[in-house]
């Protein structure tokens, strides 16, 4: 079991605090066009978990065989502590942007990547990991990503895809990679799908 940080944007933090988010997707940046994936994670005896070729479920493979797969940085049972946008003032409480607070004059928000472990209020535990193409996300999965459909948000009925949680997720995803078109929704990149529970949440 490992413990590591994970960066969440302000709206994502809000969805975790609200109990709406239990999944996150992370790019498999080493994937390439034409590579065939198993769509599942197989446990390796050495150095974590990897995505593997279809049908290859040999339980004895080790990292010597990693030429045929990629190590996954996440494993079931791992702990994640959330980094979010924050600020602190000497002798004052910690300020967290997701709480919609106003900062004292002269104070500035600090990027989430610089949040230290002691300042994190949210701890997560990974309960499942799998491999998918991004476009495989279902409406249910999009809701588990914390995305709210327009139908739910505005109490309306519509058959249009633009009012679904999946559309909201697609729109959000593309905002994360404005300068990397190869990672956007239309390119359907491979992703790690990480499911988690909130093991500790301080508000």
C-alpha cells in the first residue's frame, strides 16, 4: 500500500465534499495508436499493477515482462491525499478555495501542486482500477465523476446528449488539455479509471 498526492481542481473538490465523486480518470501517456489493451488490470508480483495483452493472465509475470505492458502508478488499497488550491496567513486558519471564502487583503491563492501534506483535508482509498478508452465512459460513470446533467441541475426532461452528465464530463475533460489535442475527447485516449472511497474528509 502506497500513499501519494493527487491534484483536484476546485469544482472537483466540491464534488468530493458533496459526496458526488467516486471516480477519476488519468491519462496513460505511454499508450500508442494500434496497441490492443485487455481492458482490465492484472496484479504483478513485482512493482505494482499493469495493463496487459488480451488473454494473457499468467499470474507469474514480473517486471521483466513489462515490455508488453505498462506499470500502473495506482493500485487497489493505495491512499491518495488531495491537493487543492489554498492559501495561508501567519497565525490565521488555512483558506481553501473550494469553500468559497474571501481572502484577506494582500493574500493570494497558491496553486494546488504546492499544497503540503499537512494542509490536505481529504484522504481517499482506491477500491478499483481498470483500463478504458476515454469514450467508453457511461452516463452512470460520468455521474460518478461528479458531473451533473442539465436535466438534474435544472429539473428538466430532454433526450439531447448536450444535457447529459456524459456531455458535461466531455466538456470538462477538454478544458484540462487545451494545448494537447492528442489527449482530448475526440482522440479517445487510453485512461486509468480509478474508483475510490473517501476515507477521511475534514470540513
